[in-house]
């Protein structure tokens, strides 16, 4: 007995339509997202970075008082990192880029489910960041952790909201010297793009210095007097200074490569080397003169 193939296909299509209609009938209704809650899309956790006041987190932290090294790019932060990481009680890992660790809500009802716990996307991201710090701190067996990612200067308000008890070290370098270093180190970079980038970071750091308590360190002084400056940092962190910090080349600091921090031969040498002479006043781009003056560099060459 033969079967009509067209009729068989029609039956299959009809069953499929019935299945789709039944699934739609049983699916919970989709509720409109509240305008008062942050969006759940990619990058939503970065909304409002340093754009205004951010309410402090009410969720207890696993790492209550981490240390954030707020600095521009090419400011000697990797040098300070390896010096600190050579201390028996300070873990200073490579750049962590916490701001790029984001939470994505996988279903349309997830926002409401988390809201019942008092959690939104921002709080969930804070918890993620906190767990990363806790994991690395426990892995190291040390008591304090320092994150030196330069782009933290762009999201310091979020860090302050996530960790109300965080501590801050502000690492400064002559802005014109930063521009020179970026141009020398970054392939195909041009001055017209680098100067506004340096200004953006510097303005973030200067705003943070006005609102957050912390210790200010200068790259030029760190390279000229590493003994004195590291003693000051240890005092700020309430740990005993250790001479082994200065011999950082004898310790394991992880990989030196792009996005992890500086990877220059100077850094790989294992010894602190003097900084280059400061740029003259005429070498300071006019866009950076205000911040160079605020940081005390004009007239110091």
C-alpha cells in the first residue's frame, strides 16, 4: 500500500505548528524591564563609569580592603608592582582588567529573579570581581592584594562603590614623558591620538585624588630612591619593609607581555634603573599643561 508523500508532509507540518502553539501558551509572560534598573545587555555593567556618583555596594566583600594603584599608562606601574610583589605579604599580580569582566543575564526573567535578592547587574559584577581578587589572594598565601591595571583610572568610582574600604596609591609621572614613552613603545601611534588618551587617564586620576584618600608616589622618585619610596608604601599598607623587595629579579612575577603590563628589557633586568631626564617646559603639549602643573611638574625640568 503506497503513501502519499505530500499528505505525510502536511501531517508533520501540522504537528509542528501545534507543538509551537502549545509551547507559546505554556511560556511565562515577558514583563517589561523596569526603567529604574540597569540594562542587562553586553557592557551594561560599565554604564556610568566615572560619570557621576555611584551608590556604595551593600553586599559584604570577601576581600574587604584591596589596594588599587591608580596610574596612567606608561607610568612605571609594572615596576612598582614587581617591587611590591616581592614582599612576603603583598600579592601584586599582572594587570587584571576587572572592568572587562562582565555579567550577562541569559534569560529575560533573570533580572527579576536577581532583583528579589537585591542584586542588579552592577552588584553581580562587583561580586565577580571580588571573587577574582579573593581567589588570587588565597592562591598566593599572602595577606594583601594590589591591582595596578591603568584603566582603573577610568572606573575608579565603580571601584570605590564596590569596595568602600579600598585603599589607593596614586602613581604619577611627568605627562609629557608618558606621551614620549607611549609613542616610543606603541607601534603606529601618533601624537594627535596619544595626547588626548593620556589626558583622559590623567583627568581620571586627578579627580580620584580629590575625592579618595591615598598615597601619592612619583615614578621619578621611585626610580631615584626605591629604598625610601618602597618604605613609604609599606608604611601606608601597614606592613614591615623588606629589603628583598629591591631585588625583584629574584622573584617570580608571572609573564611580561602586552596586556599583562610592561615587558621592556629595562624591567626584565631585575634592577631599578634611573628615569630619563624630565622633558622641558616647551615639550609639554598644551592640552597637558594644566595637569602637569597640578602634579607639580612644570618648572621641575
